[in-house]
C-alpha cells in the first residue's frame, strides 16, 4: 500500500487551498456572503479530512470520509440560505461551497489536474452563465408582445408666460428622442396663472426608457411647476 509522504501531503493540500481560494476570489469580487476565506477554508477542510483518511492507510477510508464531507457541507450550506420575502437567497452561495468541497476532495485524492479542471469549470459557470441568466430574466414572458404600442401623455404645468417656450422645448425634447406627438394641447388651470401643456405620443416597447430623456430635459427648466407622464397600453383598443 502506498504511504502518503509529507511532500505529497503538502502538494495536495496546497492545490486544494489554491483551488478553493480561486473560487473564493470570484465570490469576493461579486460581494457574496461566502467569499475568499470561506471557500478556501471549505476546500481546505475537505482536503484535510480526506488526506487524514489516506494517511491512516485504510484503502476504503477516503471514499467513506468523502461521503461524510458531502453531508457536512450540506449543513454548512443550509446556514447561508435565507428567506427573503417570497423568495430565497443564498442557494448559489451554498452550491459554490459544495463545489469547493468537491474540489478539495479531488485534490486530496491526488487528482490534481482534475481538481484544477473542476475549479475552472466552477469559475466558468459563474462568469459565463451569469450573463445568460440575465438575458433569460429580461426575455418577455410567454404571450407578451415586446413590440406592442403604448400611448403616453406628458404633462407639463408652467406659468402662463412660459407656455410658448416650454411648448417648443417639449417638442424639441420629443424629437430628440425620436418621438412625434399625435396630439399637443394647452389647458388653462381653473385657479391661478398656470397652464398645462399636454403632448400625447405612441411608443413601441417600454415607455419609461423612451420618456426618461424628455422628462430629464424639461425638469431642468426653472419655469416648470409640475412634470409627469402616464401611459396606456394598446391604444388601438380604444377605437
């Protein structure tokens, strides 16, 4: 039976710690609950447990200890899973700790190349699948039409003396955003000397990103006393 030497012990331990730390760097960079030290310690602990079982000379002991490591990491991972309202947080962190332990087990068993490949795979999952997940989150739900048109009305309340200036500025801001009003009207307020200028536009897609530059531009004018917009989906349904 092969006896584990001190040099082999140190090489396997160093590989386990390095792989866990590499996984932890990405987690620390993302400001997750389990960062550099946590993932490095999990990999170190898994490596040490399996190394101990290999050092005692029992051929079947490393396999049994590895199964116990998996169970122990399950309890540790359960501690980082938190309920946040109707959702759950920490599942990704718990899964990462589980993977760090698996990398440590591989390193302790002498499969150093496999441990490195496992680490690179874990990092690839975090770095490459994250953008894919965000794209899926942004995808329209089934049955929705991302090209549906919506009608929005921009309301600008100003002093009666500034009506002409703000009307021209409103048209200019809409044109700069690629919007052409389908209706433009002014309405005198019943009390005071204020006038409301209302511009109606039809927008394909999300209303807020299209109208945000318009609102931002008009909000800089000192004569504006009130500024808001409201939208209505599927304007053709009102015919």
